[in-house]
């Protein structure tokens, strides 16, 4: 009889130990991270459980925390968020356009080639857009990429078309320019690399404080017929 009692006690102990182990497994799940001391020990974290309403907690948001809608992030991409489709398209990275010099010469007239491809400059007050006030868009004369809009154009008195900002920052590229013994910032089209002009921090009356001084020959104006009619 004593032998049977001992055997029964051992059986009860084994069942109790298995129940404890099963309870522990249902309350925690292993995590792959190592311990903070760097000893390789595995940590455990609670398994997600239904909330009071009987449903699992909502998933974490998929947006980019800390980055405003439409802002460019470190990897060069843009957090479009819930921006309208048109604005999202403007913020997207432009596709590069590459042509041989002979192809550019065939596409552009002599003055356009001199300015866009050879970084020339037209004379002040000689360009066709320096005093243009017609509403519309200003596109790169080399590849037709939208660069500026008329609502950013202002009269700086310098003799070249002046804008306080591009349609989107990624549509242009800026380069240090030390030609002619001056320290300037060159502005080129991000799509085709064509020389547009320079940008200066000398427009305190503008919301950006910037003056994009652009050659008329480097851009093409596309009038906004609807806004033109409204102004009449």
C-alpha cells in the first residue's frame, strides 16, 4: 500500500508541474532580442490579449512619425501622407533625362544651348519673361519639367525673372559656383541638369527670403487661361 501511495503522489506532482509550465507558456512569448547586459539571454514579453471590448489592440500606424506630410526624409523619399494626387506627383522624384550634346544642339536653339548646357547668362532686362505678370506655369525649356508657378514670381528689379520658391524642392538642384571670382549658388533642373540661374538670400520682403534669379531663355511660360480670363 505504501508503494501505491508513493506512486500516486509522484503522479500528482508531475501533473501539477506540467500545469504550471503550460500556464507560463500561454502568458509569455519569447523575443529574439538579447538581454541588456549582452549576455545572450532571451527576454519574454506578454502575448497580446483581447481588450475589454473583446478585440485585439489596433495595429501600429504605418506612417512616418516625426516627419510632416510632404516633407523630404533622410532617405530622399517624400512622406506624401494624405496629400492630393497632384501635389504628390509634384513632390515625387523626377525621372532623369539624358541626351548627347548633339541631341541637345538639335533640340535647343543657339541661345538656349549656351545658357542651359554651357551655363551662360542672358543680359539683364533682355529676356522675354523678366516683367511677365501673366498667370501660369514656368517649365524647363530643356525637358518641360514644371519648375515655378506665377504665384511665386515677384518683381525684384534685377532684370531677370525672380521667384521666391520652386513648385517643389526636389525639382531643382543647387551647386556651389565660384566662377568669375564670385561665391554663388547655381540652380539647375533636377530632371535634365540644365542651368536655370542662381538663388540668393536677398529677398527679405518675400516669405522665403529667397530670390531665384532665372534666365528667361531657360524656361517656357505656359499661361493659365482660366486665371487670365478672371483677371480681365
